[in-house]
C-alpha cells in the first residue's frame, strides 16, 4: 500500500482513477492542476506521495513544467507516470527525457493503470535493496584494470614483474577478457610510459596496407604512395608497440616481423636503408596460436619470439569474485557519464549476472549493463532489464536457441513497452497471451 498522487484537470477521470487505486488498497490524493500537484509533492517526507500520475496537457502549469520543476534528482526517488491524450512520440519522448518513469496514452484501461502503478512501486522498493552506493570518487582512472580474484591477482603480479624490462609479452585470452587493457596497464607501469604506446590491429588491414602501416614507406614506393610515411614501429620508438590480433597475420608479414623481433630493425617500403628502433613489443590474440602452428598457419619461430612471457587472462566465468566489482565499476561510470547520482542494481539482478556464462567476457558485461541502464531509464536495474547476447551460445540446438530468442525478445518488449508489448512484437493480444503462458512469463 502506497500513497499515490493524481494530477489531472479532468475531474471525472481523476475520480475514476482514484477509485480503482483505492480498491487496490492505496492511499490516493488528487490535484486539479500542476501547481497544486507540485506543492503536494514538495510536502514534508511523511505526507509526500510514493508515486505520481501526471497529466501532460493542463490549462494551468503543464505536465512537462511540473517535471522540469521537480528536476531529475527528485524524479529518481519519485516515479512519475505521465498521461497524455496526444499520443505523439514527441511529447512522450520529451517526458521520458525529463525523467518520467513511464507514460500512459489516454484513454487507457484501468487495468493497465493498476499494473503500471504496481510496477513503478515495485521498482522504487527495489531501489531500497540496492547493493550500495556506487563510489564515484574511485573513478579517477576509468581505464583501471580491476579484479579481486586470485587469478587476476596473479596477472597483476606478473605485470608488476614485467614492467621494468624489455621482454616481449604475449597476452592471450578469450574475446573481451581485457587483453588490450592489460597492454596499456603494462606500458603505463613501465619506464616506457614516458614514450608512446602505439597500437596496431593486425586484423583490420589487408596485407599490403598493414605492411605500409607497420614499416612505413618512401615517397613513390608504390602507386598511390605520394608521401613519405613513417610506420608504426618508428612511431613507437622509445615506447611500446602493441600488436593486436597477431593470430590473423599473413605469412609474408609474419616473416618480416620475425626480423623486427630478432633485432628491432627493418626497412621502410621502397628503401634499402635499415632502421633500428628501441621498442618494446606486446602482442595479443584470442586465437590458439599453438594450434595455428600445428596447422602451419603460424610460423613456429615467430611464435617463440612472441611467446617469451605469456599473460593468460582467465575468462570471466572462471573468476566469479570479480563480477560484482566490475559491475559496480561499470555502473558508476555509466552513471557518471549520464549525470546520474547513483545507478544501482538489485540483488536478484546481480544473481542473474552470476548465473550467466559471459562468453563475451568483460566487454559483454559492460555492454549488457549499458543496455540495462537504457531499459531501466537510468533507475535501479532489475533482472528484466538484463538481456543477454545470444550470439555466442552454441550449447543449444536450433529449436532451443529459437525458443530462447523468443523468450528474450518478449521480455525485452515487456520491459520497453509495458503497456502494449504485443504491438511492439507485431502480434495480436491473444497470440501474445498465449506465448506468455507457453513460456511462463
Ligand atoms: N579487468 C578489467 N577491469 C576493468 N575493465 C576491464 C577489465 N577487463 C576488461 N575490461 C574492459 O572491458 C572491455 C574489453 O576489454 P579489452 O578491449 O581489453 O578486451 P580484449 O581482450 O582486447 O578483447 P578482444 O579480444 O575482443 O579484442 C574494455 O572496455 C576494458 O576496459
Ligand atoms: Mg582487443
């Protein structure tokens, strides 16, 4: 049972709404215009409402003016559901931007009204069991490598030990485990951090362009080479070069790199003058290089040059201890970027994160939380806001995968369009109800 305020200039509608909400056991107060409504919201804590229904189109003080007057800070604590007979996307979008929780298009079913009220109230209660204030002060370095698990502790130690020397390091791990971040961390921890960190994605360019990119070329070295170009190795002089995705290198470039790894020397394309540089080489791949060597797709001699010291990044599913810290970290940075004071997540939602296998690892966690923050409208993240990326799950057969997709898609529609999910899905209400029953939603 909660205290609900209805702000609407239409008396008959107000009364009908009040009646049905009272029947549900709520305490209802009413205001006939925006100004009066604002006063009721700004009362002392004991008489303040827990939820507001706000009409957008009113003669005195329009709905959006009320939202503006409340400011986003108050709105985070107080859900406001706006109502409009003018069901244009513009007013709705504007209201949502101003911080409204949701909106109802007039005329609406009284049943929708009750459901939405319940949902909004459940949401503010859920905010109360959030996992603690996100610590924004801690965000000095947004690109900090985090982890509390023993496995990550090993990685930190190894980075610490490797920071001083010039050893070539091969960083391996599944996609999204933080290989690039480890490379930056290692560079920043080393004396070479005074010099540049140059990153090259070896998979991003076709062979001939990659060659020019790495080693540079003289003016006129080939058609289209109109200027002299300094390659990435030269640019990295005095610092570190990070060769990402080395598993994708062609045989020819592999051969050229072998020489650079041996004696740090090379020639620009179209030149016979040998250049020698002072660079530390870090390489990364999510491919199994040993297997590529066995298949003759990767030169064994080059493999040994790269694999002097190896940092293995464990998949996220093998270090559940890190999940909560990473979640907190991403939520704080999302909050900070969006000017939200605190973005929380319920313990049920956190459980759901723990139960998932994270085939896309930390990057997938980050993306999932970004999406969830959009679905929750910047409010406490509930488990229904967490929609996982299906594309990696190969442990299902086709029928199961399609069923899973359907379930997630329906959940998605429910979260985004709580009032008319069937419309978003393009199916009839009957069909929608049938599916809800079938999938137990
Ligand atoms: N331990 C960590 N602490 C904080 N952030 C992390 C951590 N690991 C990864 N991230 C973040 O996750 C994202 C993915 O990391 P990164 O790009 O380093 O992964 P990757 O292993 O290079 O992935 P890919 O193989 O797909 O290139 C980045 O935004 C990175 O900042
Ligand atoms: Mg990477």
